[in-house]
C-alpha cells in the first residue's frame, strides 16, 4: 500500500525480476534488468484531474520526445473508471524506446503508469506490466 498526502492506493506485488529503484520523479519505480526496462508509477491530486481529457494527459507525458509513433491507444476499465492505455515508440535525445502507458483519473487525482524498454523487448515485458497495473486500486483516505 502507498500513502502520501492525498494519494492512497495499492498495487500488485511486482514480478520477482523487478527490483525497486529510486527515481526523483516517480512515487514507485522498478528496474527489470533482464528486459532492460523501467517501470514508474506516479500520481498527483488537485491538478488537471477533472477537466483535461485522458488523451491530452497522455500526450503531456511525451512532450519532450520526438518521432512519436502510437502503435495502439484504447480506453480500458481500471479501478471502476476508464483509463487510457497507450503503446508507442518515441525518441528521447535520439534514442528510440518502447512505451506502454496507462493514465487514470479518479477522485480528483491523476495516476500515470509507465513501462519503458528497448523496442525489441516491449511486447514480452508489457504483458507483465499489464498484469501489474490490473491490480491497482485506490484506497479510501
């Protein structure tokens, strides 16, 4: 369970191949060395939670990236709400990476879940990430 300020949520136990890491701009982060991937979970309350569409919130995560190529973007059920799941490739500083991103708005808060990997390992690692994210739920404060 995670609690910080207005944020209170639970997520599934991560796969054994993921090790916790410290990242300055994420609440929870893991590194999967086998898949050369990073997982980050972030949340914020009281900012852009009510009036900004999921598509715009997702695009904002990639504002500094170039050559964005969306492979798939769809709305999926998540914690009794609708979330946006996006699979894409993009470049940062000329390096191409693969991404699976979920964005969820609930109770005035926005939650971002990111899976970042080498393009060649995106498909295999994304399945584990999808299972991990499916276990997310908010907890009453």
